C-alpha cells in the first residue's frame, strides 16, 4: 500500500492529507454496536497507520498542507466527544505506537456528564422490560415515538437504530428532556462515568496529545441561531483553555456533516472570527491545499481486513 499512498499523496503543494476520525475505543466488543472500534482493532489500525503514513499532529499537518510543505503520505488522527475510554484505552495504544492524536472535547459532559445518545443507548441496553412504551413522547418531526420491543441484542439494536435518528435533530433542551423521559420509561439509571474527567483531559495533554473544542452541549449548530452557535463554540474553547492553561486553536463541528449539521456559509466564519486556527468536519474526503482550513474533511474506513481498509483509504485519496 505504501507506494500507492505515495503516488496518491505526494509531498509538497500537491499533497493530500488523510485525517482519521474516531469516537470511542471499547475494552471489549459491544454486542449492541459490533462495528464500534475496540482495543484490539484500534491497536491493529494504529499499526497499519504507522506503517503506511507519516502521522503528524493535526495542527502541524493542516499548517503544512496549506503552506505546501506537507510530506508524502501525510495523515493525522482525531477523536470526537470526550469519552473516558479515549484516555483509559486509546491513549496507552497511541503511546505504544508512538503516534500523536487530537481529541475534540464537548466540555458540558466533563466530570460526570453524559451525552444524550448515551442516555438513550444505556436505557435500551439496561432495561429489563420486554418492551419500551414511548407513546406520548415525540421526535424532531413532532411524531410519536411509539412502542419498541426489546428482547435480545438484535431487537435492542433495531430499537436504537430507529430511536437515535428520530431523536437526534430535536433542539438541545427538548432532546435531553426526551432521553431523560426514555430512561424513566425504561426504568433505568444510566451510568455517569462514560465521559472524561477534567483530570483525564489534562493527562491527555500532558502525554503530548492535542485538545480541541467541540462545543459545550454538542448541539446541531445548523438548528441554532448564530449568536447561540458562537456561544457554544467559544465557551467550549474557553473552558478548555482555562483547564489546560494554554491556547486551544482547533475545533470540530458536532456530527460534522456540511449543510445538515453545520452551515458552510455561516459557521466556518464564526469559528474564524472566534480566533481558531482550523476546524474539521466529517465530510468524507482527503484534504487538499485548496480546501477551506475551517472545513477540513475526515474519514475512517470500516473494513476489517488490511487490504480492504487500505484500498478504501486509497479511494478516499482519489476522491
């Protein structure tokens, strides 16, 4: 794969930057999310990345991309959200392989907080009820959430697949209220240790990793007015700067799909005006020198085999 990546991503002005995105690294595979990255798989992926690419800190890679000095086969690694397993499981593996990584943290969930989707996931996972009666609760379109048979892992996966997409685009406060109501209907108290503590964020930085902002409450920015979006972005940066005692220059858009989760003609300008150096999306592509530095694309293949994973990365570079 190395010669192919060298051809597709040469050094200098014609370089392309591959930025891989992750969210969690589980200690063991999760039967509800069998495709979620676990420790053994992440270890394997890092080995591939190290053998194929020149893995750089994200801020360095973006700066070199845009001044035309990026090396061949350049790549960077990133995590979104701020899960505790980023520190507990991913960090030791990154250190094992000697690779840098950037962690984008939604600051409102530090020190015992929980993201809305995890409230929903753990409610469905832990409920002892045969079915979840959500009649009377509504989704982002105002439609009733109905009833969902739980049963085995297959039934719970199906219920989550339906519910996550329906709840995702509610405004932040109604969304939290909805998933809290789902937890109550499920007769579950979800765990409070899924996200990082402030000390774990500091430990990541002390280990040489980069920390970036990811808003406070992980809202869909496209659903907010410009002032509130700027507040979410700026406050998350301010919390992290206070926590770390240093400037934070990178930002990641929550969910990150242009036009759906953030507005390309609105939010990159806000990020720029707030004084950030660069921002990343989840648009599938490899970054080129001509790309907007406040909309750097990211992509991670889902294939299990080394060859298929590498070939999908190659196709992403050709896109």
